[in-house]
């Protein structure tokens, strides 16, 4: 799974609103700094030639195109359709997915090599301040982490990312769990994510947090779930965690 989340612990300050790397011929200077001349259908997000031959364009349930790539994408794309895509389509509404500009590295060799994170997300700014997200997944069948990272991307697109990084991660952990089916929630290790910071019985804490949100929020209203969880986060165990000093942002 996703441990504490690289975005929340290591590099939020470095990845927030960066410019997508690309060859110099695609960059133009503006008063806001360098910008891509245009957002390509098969965007080169890692510095490779455009269009990349190892990127597949897939449709979400709202017909929105997302890009999925890796060095051996042809061998992996069937597994992505089977193990990841259904989670994304089920956990988010068509409206939430509208306007989504997304690239998913699947699987991510960088994360596999690190052996630390199951998934990370980063936010970028493209031509004309168009928001773009990159998600990296280490494991081919980890739809649960894909939902967590996708939620980061949706919140970024809609301008719902909060400045308190750790609180944002805690809320995202909780909301990701509430967007999953009860069967899938049981698959999550009790100490995954920021629940590792919860004192005492973490499994019990998860169960009680689920009941708290069920009682106070309408789970069918997914677009309103973020704001409802924000209002009720302090009633939950994960909303009362204390971050160890070594994980605090300086």
C-alpha cells in the first residue's frame, strides 16, 4: 500500500505545481515562467520524445482520456484494465473525472526500486495554467492505492488541496476508505497510511471512523464527501493523530 505517502512526507514542497519537463522546443517563456506550448494527447511527462510509443490512451467512464505508460506498457495494459480501471470508475463520479488531465506510470520502476511506497502523486502546471497530475503505482493489482492517489489528483484539479500537508493526507486516507466497498475496506492493512500514527488498536480505529463518517455524511454524495469529512475529521481517530517530529515538514 502507500505507507505515509511520499507526497505527505518527503517531497510535497518539491512537487507542488511544478512545470512538466519537456524538450526545449516545446517550452515558451511567459511572465509566469516557462510553459509548455500545448498539452499533447500523448504527453511526454518524463523527458522522452513526443509522442511516446509506450503510452496507451484509455477512457474513463465519462469518456475522459487518461494516459497510462511504462517501458513495457503493452504487457501491462490488460492488467491495468482489469485491476485498476474498475476501481477508478467506481470510486469517482463522472463529474469528478471531468476535466481530469492525468498520466499514470504503471508500474513505476522508480517506486519498485525504492521499495518504500506503493503509490505517489504529484501536481503540475501546464500551458495556460492547466492542471495536470502524475500518479505512479508500484504494484499492478493495487486498486486501493490507485483510489487514494486519484483522490489527490481530483482534489488538486478542483482546488481542494489544503496547506496542512499531514491533515490533507489524513483526510485523503479517510475519504479513500469511504469511497471503497466494505469488502475492499477489509483488504486494507490496519496500519496503512496515516493510520500508522493512530495510538492503540488501529483496526478498531478504522472501523469506528467508518461508522462516524457514515453517521455524519451521505456516502452517495461523493462530490460533497471531501467537505463533509473536513467538517467531521476531528470526530475521528485519524483526525486526532500527532505526527512524530521526524515526519514534520520544516
